[in-house]
């Protein structure tokens, strides 16, 4: 799975929980979905220090902000900002774990 596919799937997982309240961080399938994406990123070499576009927690967080606002007009941006802020709060809860790989 390439970097963009992983980013899109991460955003989809978090987005589902933000918009549809699909559970808490420790619940299934939320937790297993994120661990599966971490495994795919790791196995794909996207977490390696020498990766061209390394998928760090900060890089993922930045991509959410960039991707979310594509194709939105000004009114939609204002409404969407609350949703994006919630999505980023959710990611911040996982950010530490993503970067703690040894």
C-alpha cells in the first residue's frame, strides 16, 4: 500500500469516528484498524528513517489538515473546521504511539 493510500485510510477511520461516533480509542474495530494501518506503513517502509516521504505522526497530522480542505468553499471551510479540529484531537491521541516504533 502506498503512502497516499495509507493516509486516506487513516483519515477515513478517524473521520468515521468523528462524524458517526463509532466508538472510543480502545474499542474494536477502531483500535485494530489503526494498528493494521501502522503495520502496513511499517511493512511498506514508510516509517523508515531514510524513507523519501516518511510517515511520521506530524506528517500524518499535516496531511489531514491539507486533505480535508480540498474542494471546500469558504462557508464549508468554516463548518468543517470544527470537524477537522476534532479529527486532529483524535489523531493526537495516537500520535505518540505512531512515532514510538523501535
